[in-house]
């Protein structure tokens, strides 16, 4: 999780401590479920949520991999949804 966040935030002005705090917060959320197994989709959604509030560029970078963008249209659609729903970031 730390590596994925670090890659999305590469060359952004976010320090490692902030990334560690995000990872720890997500881990705590997951631990609250009490399950021994957690779906990767849930982890991905938590990462997307955290990035949407932290850094829009990193959010789009992560989304492009997480949502498996294949062509420019995928980016356009995603960015269009961001513009349509600014509260979702």
C-alpha cells in the first residue's frame, strides 16, 4: 500500500510521513472490520478516497492503474466525472 501511494505521489510535494499516516489510517479502518481477509477492491477504494482529498494529480494517477485505463477516452471520462461531481474529487 505504501509503495502504491508513493508511486502515485511521486514528484508531488507530499512528505513520507503523510503517506505513512494515510497507510496507518487505512490499516486501522481495515482492522475494524475484524475479518482476516480483505478484498483488494476495498483497499483500492480507501486509497482512492484518501488521494481524492490529498492530491488530485496523484488521485488520477492511481485511478489510471487501479481502474485499468486503456485509452485516452478512459482518462477523459474519469476527468469528466470529477468535473461533474466536484464534491467527490
